[in-house]
């Protein structure tokens, strides 16, 4: 009885408060002056909110009646309008009318005006929408394997470092992936579960953790961390010497799956030594000394006494013997020509000063003394050498010495780099000189680590 009373009260508010909407839409223009409701029922929610108590009034059968009371035409028209809107919202939540699951929420022409039938259909659709699984947080990796039996496992290569050195981090990640793939192709490197390396220089460790949890084919991640980087140049008057220095480490995070379909658990299981690499280059700068020499000559000319040089050329002609010249013409015996040159010291100084300014501008542009971190040719070569040093710490396994000429890794630009050799740990006696491999590139079918080399600790 209490629920019935509440429902009747709400119905009274609907009929009185929403009469303007019902009348305007269904009863004709004569009730257009009825005031609009302050808070009409929502027609865009796929839910039964605010409708349960109202519909309960017409679903209940009060004694001694044998059937529920009829719904007044005005209330039925308004409720049917609200229910049709909410069913349309359910169809949208299920992917649209073209989806098979959404067909159950499409009301028929026979039921479009029946509030009871529409409410029963809405309750079913709300249950159907709530059972839809949420969209996955990550897109799983499902690269088909070469055998076609199962998908390939993947190992990501990430980069971490200061934001100002992001170009260096990106290049180091790219170079590391290229060199490791060359080692797999040409020298037989084996990655855990025959995994494929995928460079992701912009990812964070959180991105990898999400992939590990949501994709069963994720094997792990190599994380390259640039800890410090700097560059600059020194002026040697006739040349400038540029330098670049970078320090970095490499880590490996293993993604462990208890079962093939379970969520992965990431954990750091290996770290390299702190490796550093520097590079130097010398650039000849001849414009600077030449411009200074010209400026020195101009300075001397500016303060030296003015000099005037004259050249006199005399040409003599012999006296004619015959015939006798006519009176009044005279005889030409010689002609003198004078040439005079004056040094213009001020003009030379202007030219020398302009040349010096241009030389300084060009030299500072080509080889600046104060440089910001950037991946120029020198930095590029330094990063390639640093990648080889980090790969030496990984000590990746290979089956046997490869044929001559295949021990080099190449990048898109730069000299080929010699791949590091494999140093196998033969056992406890040789462990002091042997080096364990990184977990992702040990021998196949053997998770090589310190635990495989050292004997197990006896229990008391």
C-alpha cells in the first residue's frame, strides 16, 4: 500500500506537472496554456530510473479487482513517449539498430502506444545493456606466427630519459632494435619464445604494464634509460673540436602469465651496467684566421703614412732630315705620360671588418660553441656505439661463430658496428669470468640467469 500511495502521488505530479507536454503533443492545441513541468522525465537514459513507482500503480491489482486498473489516456501517452525514448537509448548503447543484440529493444508498431508493454521491454533491455562486456583497455597483440599454429610473442623496446633529450632517447631505442634484429637475422640471436622486437620509444612503463596485463602474447620489455647527456665545442682558432657524451642503462621487465590466458604480471628482472660513450670531431674553420689577417693589414694601412706613386713615361722622336717641314708646324721631339696611384686605407678597413663579421657568423652557425642536445652526425655515431656497449652487457646467446662477414650490424646511416661476442658462463668454477645473458636472449629452452649457474642453497 505504501508503494501504491507513492506511485499515485508521483502520477499526480506527472499528470499535473507534465500536462503541458502531454497536451501539446497528444491532446491538441487547446491546452497549450498549461504550464510546463519543472523536471520532466528523461528520455535519453537506458534505465528504469523514476519509472518503477509510477508503473507499479498500473501493474498492481488491488483487491477485490481481478486485473490492473487501466492507464488514463493522457498518462499512457506521456509514459509511452518517455519509454520509447529510453528504448531508443538502449538501442544506441548496444551499437545501433543494425546490431543483432539491439533488435530486442526495437518496439513494434503495435506496442508503441502501450506503456505496460514498453516498460516490460525496457526492463529486459536494461538487463541486456548491463551484460555487455566493457571495451578492453588495450588492443591485444595477435601477430600470426610463421608456423600458423599460434601467435608470436612480442618484446617491446621502450625509452626513458629527460624530456629535453627525447630525440636522443628515440634514436637509441631505434638503434638498439635495429642492431638486435640484425643479430637475430645474421648471427642467430634467440629471443625468449622466439619473440618479435617492437620499438615503442614514446611509451611509458605504465603503457607496458597495461599491455602486459591485457595481452597474453606480451613477453616483456627492454627499457633503455638515458641518465645524462651533454655536448659542446672548443675553439682552437683554426679549428673547432666538438664533443658529445651520453650515459645510459638498459633494463628488462618480464611479463609473467600464470596461464596462457591469464593477466600478465610485470616485474624488472635484469639491469645492465651504467655505460657511457663519448664522441669527438674536428672542423677546420679557415675563414676566421683569414679574416683576421685581412683586418690586420687594413689596420696597418689605416695608420701608415699616405703614399702616392707616380709613373712618368717619355717617348722621344728623332728630327726629320727631309723634306723640310712647312713653316709654323714645328717639330715634335718627345711625349710624357704620367700615372698616379693613391692607397685608400679606409676602404680596405671596411671590407676587412665586413669579412670578419661574416666569418664569425658562419663559423658559429656551422660549429657553435654552446650546443643544445640534438641528434646531429656526431651524436648519431655516439648513440650507435653506446647501443653496442649495452648489447655487450646483454651477452645474447648465439649457437656458433657465424660465417665471416656477418658479425656487423648496420643502421640507416653510419659505419657498420661489430656485434659483441657471446661469453658463456660454463659453471660455478668459471662464473667469475663468465657473464650471464639477459633473460630475454639466453639460450633456447633455458631461462639462463644466475639461478641456473649457482647451485641451489641447501635447506637446513
